[in-house]
């Protein structure tokens, strides 16, 4: 690839990585953005996949994850990005090819739940929590079940939103961006 043709993917990857890291920093500052920020960062990594290909997108994902681990003080936000939300837009096309629909949804939820359980398992091993009383443990278990159900619903909404955003990007934004930048 010539230098002139390589500058576009390098610049786009750099911008996507910077935006993803800034979003993760925002997730560390605003508690409400804990889950939204890494998902939004993953959308930018997905845009790199559309524009530059999977190899560039995986490189951007790795760079954003590494920079996030180094720069973002809230590691939970970064671990969510690294464990699931950063690469999900890159593997989503593979899952979308699965048929029938219940198998596809089940595989996506299996990936989501497996990644989140692995992530929180590692976090609890690294940072063990103190044991509380029996009432506290029961309340924590009930809260975990509610959070799990909401998390699965939110993941399925994210999955649908990614499909719609990708469609809108290809139909509306990509032609305008290419025209503005003089790309074919």
C-alpha cells in the first residue's frame, strides 16, 4: 500500500482510538456513562471496520484497549470495552449470519454473558470484596439478578442499534464523508 493510500486508515484509526479513550474517560467521570461510554467507543471501532477493513479495526481496538488501561482511572469501564463492547461491532456480522433467529440471539447472549462473567470474575479475584451479613448477601444477589436481566435487554438493544447505525452510516454519512474528503 502506498504512503498516500495508507494515510487514510492511519488517520481514521488514530481518531477512532482517541475518541474511544476520551469516551472511556467520560465513563470514568460520569457514573451514568459507565456502560454507555465503552459501547459508544466500540461504535467508532466498528466504523473503522467499515471504512478500512477488519485488520485496521482490530488494531484500533487493541490500541484503544491498551491506552484505556494506561490512562483511564476507572478500570471497570475499560474492562467492559476490552471484554465485550469494543470488539462486538467487529464480530457482530459473523453472529448475524447464524440461522435460525433464536440460535443467533442465544449465541449473542452467550457471548455477552460469558464475557461479562469472565470480566467480573477477574475483577473480583483482583479486588476481593468483604463479606457482609446474610441480609446484605441476599440483597446483593437480588440486585445482581435484576442487573443481569437489564444488562441482557440493554445488550440486545445495543445489537439492534448497531445494525441501524451501520445502515444509516452506509446510506447517509459515508457518501457525504467521502465526498467531503475527496475519496471514491
